[in-house]
């Protein structure tokens, strides 16, 4: 670690818009995720929100001026941001859109090499931005990574080339693999929850690995020749950034490993019995590390020699939102929606459809902190669908005005189950329905129904959390691109009946990864015991409890109508998989 020699003075933006400069040292955060808001849809200033029911947040200090968020891209993005460790200000950023590939209905892929190249580009451009601001990239002391969790990559350790496109977390092709593991209904979907904390679902990496082994000859051959490596996106990036075929490190962190269905939630190690059930060789799995320690050093680019010392995904937003205490929770709104509830060092096994996951482990000698999670597959994707498939909105920012224009006339309930329903239902047979249409229904009602579906799904999760934990949440911390929509935040408060607290710098996931990186032993420039709260605003419930419950009961009626649309079994694929597996 570099020795601190002097502080840098605050300077002007040097021709760059929306950049803050603060005292050295600086932490970089690499982010590879799906988002749901267009670059053109960025909201300029949330400190002067237009919704009159927005009030100063009683839990956080007021915001004199908005810290800078990165703009948001539709679909996937690779983003590189630089934070000041002492103030958590964003200094500069650059991001690149990553196209997704959909070869069949329900199949979602990405090219791992495109992801890697986009990350390298964002590093280079961001460092160029720093130079224009009279900051040396050498002042960056560490890098953190936040990534799509369950997205699965397998590659050749000899050539460094992917053996198949990455299977993205919401890819549905593994439905028949789920049936195989559950022996076509003979096993309960929760039969492994006590070991890994997760139900058997298309969502998780083990099912995706199993599908790749069953269906891709090159993967089977690479395994037999002991040259196949598996990883989520963090592992793929770490391996390449630390040398690739020339000694790259095959590592992951406990939060990503906890989403594979292959890690024992108690021991934090790969579980031989789980690997046996999925018939996955342990030799292809990366070594598991904590969320905050030095994994290795970047071998090339302008950041050569800089340590990678923080890794996490949605759980990083818990750190960025400073949810360090049991009972605190946050919800991130993006392509999907992910609500995590800190349960401290206790492993709470949900009996109401939630996931048990590792929230973070801030150091290899630190105790792991656990969380209950509710994962919602479709949030911002519904807005994209309205724009791209139906053409009822031109861009995402229109949704707020269009939804508000309907007033209180007409109630339309939209269940966006494009790829089934995730928590707390876990029904892959569900499909989207729109209920309550009348001759008075206009496009605005559909838009409003799509936004309300996000708020109702979050309430579904909060109801389950209250049942599992014994007491309801008192406030909800939120982040992510969709939180720029004041109408959504207000109805979220209305339908849940609690204050919704929104930080004015919405990229708290990247901030959490940077905080974990700066906290790591050997870096130690970010003191997590003395973190300044991020300025926030607050949305207060404005409807009665009776109004809230009537609307929620109608939502539950719409959910019931979305179920049983798809057959659970696919006999042709089942037979094919059986034949391949016995041969392999």
C-alpha cells in the first residue's frame, strides 16, 4: 500500500461534467450488472423532488447538493467508478452497454469476452478522466468488483476462451434440469435449503452448470481433460485481470458462492454432497474468499499492480447503505428487485419463500453476516417491455407522468411473470397477466399497473420477512436506477405502510464494493466504523390502511390468476438429459 504523502485540494471539474474531487486516497469499483433505466432517462436532481409528499429524511442529514450518480443504461452495463475513501463522493466514471443474446424464448446469454473487454475499456477511460482532472491513476489504492451473481461462465484454462456464452441469472432454459433434480416432483424444491439456504430453481448457478455439462460437448470434454473452470462474473474478471492463462487466480467471495447452491451456508465451503447431487466436479470450482481481502493484483492496464480487494453484488448495497446491524434492510430496484434483511450472525431458514444468503464477510477472520433475501425477477424489465414491445412509452422517464395522469380512475393489476415468479412464490409455471381491463382502460393504466406491480411484489417480500423474523420492518432503504421515479417511491411507501428512504447517490452497490475494498487488510483506507451517512430523502405513506389492504388483496387475486400456465414437465428434454447424463 502506498504511503499517504499529501492531501489534494478540491478542484473544479476541468471540463468534465458531474465530477467531484476530494481528498486522497481513492478506491475504484468495477460493476457488471443488468440495469433498467436509459442513459437519457437520468433524473437531474432528486434533492428537489417534484412529489409534494417527499419530506426530509428523519434518519439522515439533509442534502445540500446531490452527489453525482452515474447515468444508467438499459439492459446490461459495465461501469468503472472512482470513489473518495474519506467522503464516499463519486469522482468520475465511465460505462459501456453490453448486449444480451436471446437465442430462444426464455434464454438469456452474454458473451464473456465482451464483458471483459468492456471492463478493460471502462478502466482505461476512467483513468483518462482522472488525468484530465489532474489526478494520477496511481492514487487509486484498491479496486472492488460488484457483479451479476448467479450468471454462469465456464472457460478453458489453457486457451482462456469461454466454452459457451454466459448464462444470465434470469435464463429459464434449466426448467427441465430442475425437474431432473427434483425427480419430477418426488423431491420438494426446498429439500436442500438447510444446507445451502436456497430452493431448487432455474435462478441459481448449479442448475446452469448442470445444463452446460448436459448440453455442450466442449464443456464435457474440457472437464474430462481437467481444463474447465467455472465462475460467476466476478471470478471470470479476477482470473483474467490477474493474469489469465499466465497465472490468473481462480477465486470468488462468499456472497457469490452462496448463490450457486454448491456452498454450505454454515461452513462457507463447497459441499461435497451438494456437488454430488448436481453431479458437478469440485475441480472446476474457484477458491472461496471473504468479501474484503486482497485477492490478487491487476497484471495489466493502467491499474497494473493495484490490488483487487473487495467483491460482492446485491449484498454490497447492504454495505453501501450501511445496514451493518441486525434488522436493517435495503431494496435495490433495477432489472429485477432484490430486498435483503440483515440477520446478523444468525442463519435464519425461511419458511415463507425467502432465501438464506451470506450478506458479507468483511475480512477472512471476520464472522460472516447473513441475510434473508427476497428476489423479484421482473421490475425495470417491465418498463422496457412497455417501451420496446408495446410502444406505450417512448422512454422510461415518461412512466411517472403517464402513470400519474390516470388519477384514481380504473384499477389495472399487472403481474409481470415473464420468466415465472421468484420469491416468495417460486412458481416457474406462472406467466404474466393483466387484470381489471374495462372499456375505459388507457395505456396509462397499464403503465401504472406495471409500476404498482413492483411495489406490490416488494410488499409480498416484506410480508414474508415479517413472518420469518417476528416483527415488521419500520423503514425501507432503497437504491438502484428505478428509485429516480418519485411516483414509484411514493406508492411503495403507500402500499407497504412504512417510510421509504432514498439516498441521493443511488449507486450504493458500487459504493459498497468500494468500501469493502478500502476496508481490506493491507489497504485499510476506509474505516467502516466511522462512515458518514449518505444524504437521503424520505417518502411517507399517504393512504389509509383500509385503502392499502383492499388494493393488496386485489393484487393477490391477480397473482392467483397468473399460476398454472405452463406444464412443469418436459418429457422430451427429460429423456434427452437422462441419456446424456448416463453416457457422461
